[in-house]
C-alpha cells in the first residue's frame, strides 16, 4: 500500500520533510496555563491562538487536555479556520488523544472548504498510530495510507521514517528500499541502531564503530540505547562496562541519563527478580555517576517487581518500604491504583494478615534502610551474589523477622 503511493517510474528523489511538521511531531510542550482566547474568530487571530495553545503540556494533565479539546471543537464548529497548518495542529492533538472520529470530522471539513490534506496532515496522524498498542493499529494505519492514495499525497522522508518505525517483520526489505533511494537514517538513528542489532546481528561495539564512522556524537541518550540493548540480550555486566567506559569518573559523558538507571532497575527488579541488585545499582549510580534526581521513581519499579516475586518472609516489609520510598519526590506515591490493588491481592494470596501498603513502623524502616546501605559495590558491580562481600550477601538475604 505504501509503495503504491509512489510512482517509481517517474521518481527522482524522496521529498524533504517539512521542518514545522517535524517540530510539531517531536515537540516537547511545557505550558501549563491556557492562553486567553482572542476576541472574535478571525482566521488570523485563530492561527496565532492555536499556536499558543499548542505549547500546552496536555499529556500530563487530563483537565487541561479536556479544556483544549473543547476549545478545538469550538474552533472546528465555527467553520472559520482556513490555514492548513492550524488544521494540522488540531489533527495532531486529536490523534494523540486517540479520537480518530474527530480526526475524520476535521478531514471532512477541510475537504468541504477545498483545503486538501497534505503529507504533513497524514504524518501527524501516522506518527501517532505507529506507537499505538491497540489491536486496531494495523487497520488504522492502512486506512490513512488509503486516504493518502485518495488525495494523491506523496510520502516525504518523514513518512518513510514513520513507516520504517511502524514495520516489524517487513522492516529489513523496507530498509533495503530506503538504502536504494539514498534516504538518510540519521533522523531516526536510535531506531536504526536497534534495527541493525536485531535484524543484522550487529554487536554494540560494531554500533559504536558506526557512530564514529557517521561522525555522530555519543551522548547520554544514545548510551542509554546501548545499555537497553545489552539488557535485552541479558548482558547486564556489559551494560555496566559500557556505562563505566563512557560515563564513569573521567568519562566523556559528564551526566549519566536517568533512563539508564530506571532501565537497569526494571531489569533486576522485574525481569531477574533480584531486588538486591536493583538497590545496589541505585547506590552505584549515586556514588559513581553522582545521579540523585528522580530516584523515587526507581522504587515504583521495585514495588511493581514484587508482583512477580514468590513469597518470602520479608515480602511485606520490602513492598511497604518501596511504597514509602516512592513518595519521596512528590509527596505521594506514583504507583497507580491498579498496581496497588494487585499488590494487595498478592498479599492476600500469601495469607499476609493486616497488609496495609501505606503503613510502616519506624523500626522496620530503619532496619531495612540500614541493609539497603550495605548493598554497595566498591569498585565494579559483581553480579553473582555469592562472589560479593559477606555483608553484601547478608543484606541481600535481609529478613526482618
């Protein structure tokens, strides 16, 4: 379906991406207070107002999101909008909200006003669908590819990138087609690196060599990608070695990415069911990389990891202390109600009496925290428990009873 959008017989090169639309798709919004609506609904004033509303961080605030939704609906109902860039901003908003009925309504109105949806319109929609987890994801994607065909819209390089990220089994032949058309992979380099590892079998070291060849600077975000790849391959030791090579004392990366830490905590807490190594990892990031921000989020993952753990004597106290520690950053726990309910049910299945996740005695807290401080690696992480210092092993087997 995608290839049918392009007449390869008369094809010269892939159209370049529109900068404004690329910025719209990747934009980080920080605004928290809605700007005052303009007096009157003239097209010029509306365009300016829509740009201001687009600065609002609606993903983090459902109340704000509903308010923006109502504003955009009023604007659409007013039938006064004429600027396709303003239409695209609103289309993007309702796509992110997964309100594709409203997206369809907007497209119909554009057609009614003889404003042809362009490639940027569809990039705003497809870029959202590619990341969805809905069972209707493929059907939705096909629907809008078909719409592009109806409107005779030719994919630009952003559309090719979206398609590459969307595909799974067909990713390799599609990559070969992109290579044939000389489409640069730099704008989606992280996805490209993951592709080379998964489908071409490139090692992390080979990917690092590719970075040097392409003259791409290894920053903390790319380093996190490599850490994640190593963990996906169950190579935790190599992940630590990578971090120590580039982000340790004297390394080229001065500030390690928090996402490297949270990825490793998830790995040890949930995948490996080794919460003691997760705690030791938190301590290691603090002492070796000077990372102290957002640590409370790690305890959310530790608490969720307890859902997978079989019963052991200190299950209750550790679950409660992880809950308490997860409150340290914002004054309330970031563990959602669904997971709290699941932890309560897990406690019932273990026949733990009077389990209350929000209650913790001072002596329980003091003793557990003391043991957490003993989970320290002096020089480098040692990921075989029995090879660690006796006090580390004792702390890992901590039993408050």
